[in-house]
């Protein structure tokens, strides 16, 4: 079970990064919003194809989303700070 959860977490992180990178536009907040909107369907489809259930991944999803959002917001703020 632990291996399945770790694989899920890694796959979700990859999904978030690739979706964010392929999102159109320059506004990181808008890109973040678009990326987060894909998570429900991604997780739902992932659960259908694995032996994991929603209860298994719920906490991980929230932690990964929070960490991802913070990293993108911090990156955005750092870039703006460097331009000033």
C-alpha cells in the first residue's frame, strides 16, 4: 500500500508540473487555478485504475496541492522582486 501511495504522489506531482507548464498565459495565478481544476478528474481517473480509494489519497492530495501552490506563488513573487 505504501508503494502505491508513493507512486500516486509522484504521479500527481508530475501531472501538476506538466499541466502548469503547458497552461497558456503568463499569469502564474491563473495558470495555478487552471492546473488545480484538473486535479479532481485526474485523481478520480487514477483511483479507477488502481486499488487505492479516496480515503487513501485525500490527505496526500491536499498536502501536495498546498505545497505546489506555495512553490508557484513563491517563484512568482521572487521573479517580480528581481524585476523591481
